[in-house]
């Protein structure tokens, strides 16, 4: 009786040559059903098939030449599950592990060692070669284990081991010499260091590459012999010719450094990466509201520096970039194409022109009366799509009038209805009915919808008034007009330098509220450490609060150094002299932003609602006194809904209303 002492188990394992007839047994090393000889523990049901039991403790794998692989009975990591470098699946059982965090299933280690080293040439004699014709549906997701390319349009072999190989990849030599790396040979192996290919600059994390481990030099199998001439009339009118030379160059298409292999257009004196030959000529980017075009250089007669619209670093205008001539917007090629969700390709110049005209063909109002003041023609009366009556231009601003477009205070001349309380800022009246909104993944124009109650998908504030809505996809996103119109480069009165939008910038404090910037979108200054939360930048310049009879102005720093002066006159708590606050110069009152704005600064006061919570029509109010909520019994300090019938005396918190709960949960429009 053969007995095995295995490092993975505390008890001796007994050899059994026959298959179990009582029940199915599974190998504890590879997790597969044992069909042949095995070693088993008679005490606890631990089994190892013969191959796994005899697996070497240390393996020198030909496709991982840097280090030896050690056999482990469980994951060597404190957190996370190891992934097999061959099949890219989780290693649940035994595995071969390298100190550089490269792992194999035991079966995959045997398979790649035996098949790819010993039987690489003989494999095509054991398994028939299969044509990809007629198998497109089955092969759409299948990839060659060597080059990681699709099996479509190429003959391949598919052995019973659970992987596929192109016939051309089966015939790859194990070792090559290449003119781009003349110091050492390149060996076919796994890209365990995740190095980019020196020709195409892309990183192939799985499969096989040609590698010099000494120099950390990698070539994809498909890049070893790049085509001598590439022609693509859709991106450039002349052919590009390959130049193999061990020297660096600056790519004229993307503006970044290249090595070893360039493609040259002799007519235009261009030198580019192979991958940059096929850069799309026109794209629509989420970082700009117009289509942008690829240029090999941009002429700027103003001789000014240009910052990238995404990373805000300088753009070398003598190299390639994406550019909008209308707005002087410019962005690095690699920034524009960094994420496939951030852009889409535009096929023709005609499509670009049509997209640029979006909004102009469908105006939001028609002029019914014009007047002339001096040399200026004024639209004195308009018919706006959002209202049933004509709107008249007036400068008679009464106390605390709110715009029905953006729900903010009206302070200057505006369009108003003579028959009902409907008002629009002049700016809001001119908002286009169709608009492409910056920073949204879906770049189809959004439609302007009036009379909405919603939660903005960008700033996450509760809003009333106009909203831009996606009508192409089933996403139900609603965007407030402020977020739709805000510019990514922004000039704030609270800072002397222009500030730029950053999707995330950690380690700073918001200059407006004092909170951390970690994990949230901000506007920041590239010159200094100034940073403001995206939500804080939306704070209105002028606000009103019931505690002061005058309008309050947004202030950005405290000029008074007297420490007892640094208190909020609403909550009576201390406030920082270095953060933003609201101030009444007449009464000399100051207050925190949130104390003035509350939780619902963008819901119009005086708007009527019909809800399921009350039989009468309700109106949004903010009371100077604090009546108790009829729902929860607590005082109504902030926005409340009050019954229009004076004898009813019904009032409730906005958040106690059932419509609010639906709105906050589902981000939908209730009107």
C-alpha cells in the first residue's frame, strides 16, 4: 500500500488506483472530478488525483522565466482572490505562485508547460484545425490564448483543454531577434509585469508576448512585423511608411513620446505612432458641447498658451490635439480618448455641421413685439413654449420674485405674464430647447422640459422649474439649467485665477464650506491650492432669508479680524473667516451658506402642488414663524407645503410629503 505525506494535509494519503463507485470525489488541488488514480485521506475525505499529488513543489515555467513558481495549497494574499495568468479565472484551490504576484491554476500550469513547451509543434497533429467560417456567433466572445485577439476570420485549433489557439500563433517561434532590440533575444512568455508594447504602446495583460526580462522590453506577437505601409483615407489623405529605428521621436498626432517604430508621411513631414494613424478625425467629447476635430497643429495668432480641457495642463499646439475653432477649446488626444465612454466618432463633416446647429433650428420662443431703445432692438414681448400666455419684458421687480425657469431670485429686468404669476429671467427665456450637456456619457442633445419637480442628476439638488431631459435612452436623467450651462473652466468672483473642473481631487479643503474634497467633483485652481465643491460653486450670488428683511450677498472672505465677529447670526455658532458666507451690509449680519440656503434652495417658493397627502392644493412656503408639521409634529424651519385654503390650517415639511420620498428614491420628475 503506497502512502504519501503531502505538505497540504496533516494526515497520510493512501493511494487508490480504482475509481470510487460509492460517490463522486473531487480533487482538493484542482477542484475537478477524480476519474482515475488518486491519493485519499481515510479520516477526512481529502483527495488528490495522481497528477496533482505528484505536482512539483517548485516549477521553472518556460513562459515565466524571471522566477520559479511555488506550489501553494491556498491563496497567499491577505485580501482578494488570485487570478490565473493563463485562463484569467479565480484560483479557488491549489495554485502555483510567484513572488511577483503571478499565479496559475495547477492544471493551467501543467497545461501551458507541457502543451506550449513540449508539444507546441505537435498539437496541430493531435487536434484538427477549424475554420472560423459559419461559427461567428459562437466565436464572438472567444479569444486566442496567445494573442488575445478574436477567433473570427482566422483558422484556429480548439483542444479539449478548454482554450483556443490561432494556427498562426501555434507556429510562433519561442525565441526571436528583433531590429528594435539588438542587445538581447526576445522570448515568448506571459506579460507578468504588465509592460506596454514598445511599438503600439498598448498593454496586453493576458496571453503571450515577446519579452526581454533584462531590459523590460515587450513586443506584442502581432507587432513583431508591423506592415510597411498603412493607408487610411478616412483619417489622412496620404499613406504612412514604416521606419524601424532604435530612437525616440515625438508623435505629431498625439504629442507624446514614441520609440523604435514610427510611421512617416513624407508629403506632410509627419511622424506618428502606428496606433495614431487611425485616430478619428472628428469626435463628440463629453468635455465640450460642440464636436471637436483632430489637428496635427493649431495656429494661434494670439500667441497664448492653451490648457487641456480635461487635465488642465499645457497643450503643445505644434503637436496633435483635438480642437474646437469656435470656442478655442483644446484637449490632449490621450485625454480625449482616455475612456471609450467619453466620446464617440463622427463620420463626416456634414454631421459635424448638423450637430453644431442643434438648438438654432428649434427656438424656445417667438417674438411678438419689438421696440427700439437707442440703437438697440429689444424683444419687448415673446411667446415662450413653456407658458400659455405671452410674456412681457419689464424692469418692475417686486420683493422676492422667483424665476420659473431656475427658481432663483429675480433682481433685474425679466419676462413676466400679465395674467398670472409666471416669470423668467431674460437668460432663462433664451435657453435652447435642445442642448448637449457637458460631462454626460450619452451625448445626444437633451430636451428642455418646463414645470418640473426633480432631483438633478449632476448636482443632486432638489429642483423646480426647467430641466433638460434625455429622451433617447431610458435613463430618466434630468439636468437642471444651471448644471447644463455651467462651464468647465470657470471664473469665480471668489478667486483671482480661473478655476477648472476636476472629477476628483483629493487632499484639499473646500474654500466655500471648509469640507474635504476627497472623493467628490470640485473646481480647483492649477496655480494654487484653491478648491470648491461642485455643489458649492452653485451657491447664488444673492439670497434671501426670513431672519433679515434685506437681500444677502455672497462674500468670499472675512475682512474683519475681530474674532468675536466670526459668528453666524442665524445659528449663533462660530464660522471660519476663511470660508464663504452671506452678508447683509445694511444690518451687518453674516451667516453660514447652509443656514441661509437650507436644504432646498432651488425649489421655488410660492409654487402650487397637488399631492396624495392632502385633499386641497398646497403651496411651497418658508414661514418666518415655525408652525408644527401636521405629519411629524416637529416645527417647520425650512421648506414646507401649506394648504391654500386659509381655514384648513394644514402644513407639513417638504420631506414629510410622500411625493418627496418618491422623488428622492427614484430621481424622477413628479410633474
